C-alpha cells in the first residue's frame, strides 16, 4: 500500500470511485457526475494550495482524500475542509484512517490549524445515507460542532448536514 499525491492522470479512476457516490448515495449532494475534464480541473485546482492524496494497493487506487478552502476570505486561510472517498468495495481495510492520517500530517506541515468536515446526515438512516461518515470522523478525533437541518435534497428526500471539526495546531 502506498499513499501519494494525486495527479490529473488519476482523474479517470478517481471519477469512477466518486461517480458511484453521486449516483447511489446522499453522501455527496452533487446530482450529476462531473465530466472527466471537470474532474481533472478539480484535482489541478486543489493541488495549487492543498494536498490531494490517493491510496494505492497492488497498483490500483482504492481511495482518495483532499483538502480545500473552508471559506474564501483570507482570515480563514489556516482552516480547511476535507473530503474522502473510498472504492465502495474497499471499506473496512483501514484505508480511510491511513489517508486521513497522511492528510493531517501534510496539512500540519503546511501550517493549517483547523480541519473541518461537511457531512450529509440523515434524520433517519436509509438506503442512501447512514451515519457511517460521522462515526468515522468521530473515531478520527473530530467533534460535531453544528447541524444544518433539511438543507440538502436528493432522491426526493431531505437530509441534514453536520459540520465536524478537528484542531491540529501544535
């Protein structure tokens, strides 16, 4: 298993992983799968300032995690928002933990102090959304700091969104 920085050439595999979440879950509130070109641009734009990591095992990308701006104003420049996606068949192998640990180390070295996660949250778990992401983040040391009620609509259902935070300052 290796963790390395993503490159635009990884976009096809990363998009394959992400598309499943767009089409089958409320984990992302995106309705339409982005084009390959758009996904390549997302990777390139992210890498201008933030880490974008992929985890490979046996030369196959099993997941990815990246950071992005928490907010556009300069005062928030030491904060970031994280995202992580694993191949739907690669869960339960510790990949998420490994990716987040590497991401946190990279962010700390870059001088970031606060990490945030914006997570879809069901009022009642269903086939599109469970509380697994919240549980994962809690296990990784994040604390729930707020709930936005009925703010995301997907698959003709309303979902909440929660923010979780982890302070990584030394």
